[in-house]
C-alpha cells in the first residue's frame, strides 16, 4: 500500500494581514466610524471591533483636538456612607 497523501491546510479567507491591521489602526486614529472602517477593509463591524480589541486599538470617536471624547463626571466622589445618607 502506498502512504496516504498529506493534505495541506488552506489558510482561511478571513485571516487579517499585517497591512489590514495597519490600515485599521490608521483609520481608527483618524476617527473613522467602525462601519466605515469595516466597509474599507471588507470586514464586518463586529470583526473590526474584535480585531481592534485584540490589538489595543481604540475605536472611540475623536474630537477636533485629537483627544478621545469622554463623558464629564462630577469632580466630587461620594463614599458609600454619604450616598446611603442621602
């Protein structure tokens, strides 16, 4: 009997290239919306969010100054004791 042929595994079509990850980072830093990034890369918004999370890439919208938009919280912090008294 002859030896069985080894079948080569084909890389899945959804593998991210280093170029795609670089483009994801550039678009995210430019403040592009997740849906826009997904369309540009030919991916789903979910795939873009997952890959960004794995690479520590923030997808938060940025304001004109380039800083991430954050919510303003009151400067005073309430302790549990003072919160229960109110």
